[in-house]
């Protein structure tokens, strides 16, 4: 078992102030693979102090100096790419092919996206009225990241903080901390000054709250559940720090009768099941025009029946387990709720797949004849569970799609580009994917309503980590 019980503070791996071990569990085997330490508020104090001290000098570095560090980090990440993919498979249970092609790849794509954006960013500008606008790093940033796309969210927070001249303290998920610690090794090797990046493991109630409340933290960036995001916001309120949130989703996927049904339903089902359904922007509500509803149900049932569950260590297009026993229990409870409320089970259902008694594996599940009042249509399942709902006309589809407290992503499938874009503009979501278009590196990621605030990635992601200062000069006019 790996011994990972130290924290990265002020450029060194240091022991926690109080011993409190936690085992990291491989979700495919239910066996421990590493031991980490759970930190305390005192460990956060140490890390924040290091970040605050480092900010005094790091904030004065030039964009060119920071670009050189980021480009060195990119080289190191590429060299250790396979190590990152294997680590994510070990602790998250993502199949190794998916880890290589998606989970680890985001560490390259987002970093390159921020490098490109930083090269375009104007730190000094002149307004039409003659005043000078300065963009400056915001300060010490507290970063809390989730387990489902771990290095994705780490890159989307750590990189813009360091790129803009801020310093940071990262608290990764205690379920998937090993990839974060590997990333810390890469940052150290790249030569970022001591104290610019710090890492403390722990849970949200103790370490996360201590970070959010800390008077010397200038900004909190959090990704996770809406419930936890609300807690971070409340903890941060007393010190009036900036808070950016990327939270849950219940993304509608509207399928019109003129869509390429075979292609778009196949892609939609597989997208919902991707990462074992553990994606905040997954298209989990399939809204289908009634004229093609039966055909779509038939395709979805066939594609869902062909979806395979498998060993994460084996290559292939199968899905792996959920991350933990807690997550397994939540997903099972919602599958059972869907059955109890009268939704029709097309594929899957409650319990584990045959042959997978060990591990937190679930059956890929599709419900038909769902209405938007059912729990499986309103709550974020965060597992490979798809709900299919019928609609008659375009306006009804928009109404159903927007009838949710979330607003992260939405999807539109139509053979009419004008209609697809018309509907997209009516959807209350931060991102709309038309006919299978992917999210691209450098584009802003984030949502409306209770899916959060702020945007991550590219230029928008850099701006979230910056303050704006206006110089009113006597010769401005």
C-alpha cells in the first residue's frame, strides 16, 4: 500500500500536525491502495501562511516568467502522462482506455488552453475615456476539487491561479487524492517558487471549511455538489471573499423528430453512461418528440443493452464502478425510486451486474415513460442512469428542459440548424451542445442557476482569478 501521508506546503512534503490516517479504496476491488492523512485547520493555517508569503513576490513576476513555468509543467505532464492515467484508474475506477483518452488528457488540453489565453491576455489596457485598466492577481486562492473528473478540475483551478500570479492551497477529494499528489510532484519539478502551490488533504467539513473561512484567503473556487457549494459560500461570506462555484446538473437532451436518430440516440446514451455517469454535465434527461418516441426508445434499449461493465484495468469501451460505497448507495436508492414511481425499466435496474459481486459496480440503467416530477428527472443521480421523457411541440420541450433548479449544460439534436440554435438560445444553461458537438479546450465551462457561478477554462478562467484596477490619471482626457 502506498504511503501518502504527507502534505505539500511551502515547496516541501511535510507531515501533518496531527496524525489522522485514511485509506484510499480501489472501487473495483474494495481494497485499500494507499494511506493519506486527513488535515486540520492548523494544517490549513500553515499552507495559507506559505501562500500569503509567496504571493508578495510571485505576484510581481512577469507573464513571460509564468509562461515559462507553465510550459515546463506541460512538458513534465506529457512525460508522466501514463502514470497519471494509471493513478486515476486505480483510485477512481475509470477504465484505463477512458483514463488515457479522456481523464488524463484534460491535464494537457486545459493547460495548453490557459497558456494560449495567457499569451493573449492584456494586463494593461486603456479605456476609451483615457483611464488605464490594470489586471492583477487576486491573491491567495483556496481550491476545492471533486473526485469524478479529478485532474480536470485541478487543472481548471490550479493553472489559472498560477498563470495570473496568484498563489493557492488545494484540497482535493479525499476519495481521489493520489492524482493531486502526483500533480504536486510535477509542479515541484517544474520549478514553481515555494509557497505558490500547496496541498492539504482532508474532508470538506473540517479542512474545506477552514479554507473557506480563512481571513487570508482572497478567493474560493469550488467544484462539487450544490449542497456543499452553498456551505462554501456561507463559510466565505464573513470575509467577503470571491467565490466561484461549479456545481451539479440535470442536463436536458432535446431530440426532435428530424434528428439523425440512430446516430444521435446512440451517442446520447453512451455520453450519459460515460465515466459511469459520474459527470455533472451528463445528458441525463432525454426529451423526445412524441412522433419518434417509440423509435427512440427502441434504439436506446438496444444501445443500453449492449453497454458493458468491466474491469478498469482492462482496455476497452466498457464502464467501471462508481467511486465509493456511499455513491453506490445513493445511485441504488434513486434507481429504486424510479421503479417505485412507475417509470418503465428498459435496461438495467437495481443491484449489481452479474459477475461483479465485489466492487461498486452498477447496472447501466434506462427508464422510459418518465415525467418531470419524478425524482429521477429532478435529482442528480450521478450514475449511469438515463430518463426518457416525451414531448409534443418545441415550446413544451423548452418548458420541460428549463423546469429544473440546475442549468449547467443542455443538448439539442435536430436536422434543422436554425431550429437547433433557436432552441439553444431559449435554454437556461451555460453550455449547449448541438448534434453531438464536444466541449472544446479554451471555451468557458460553467452554468446558470444552482449549477454555480463563474466560468472555467481559457480566457474566462483567467479573468475569474484576477482583480481589475482603474488608474484615473490627470492627463487621461
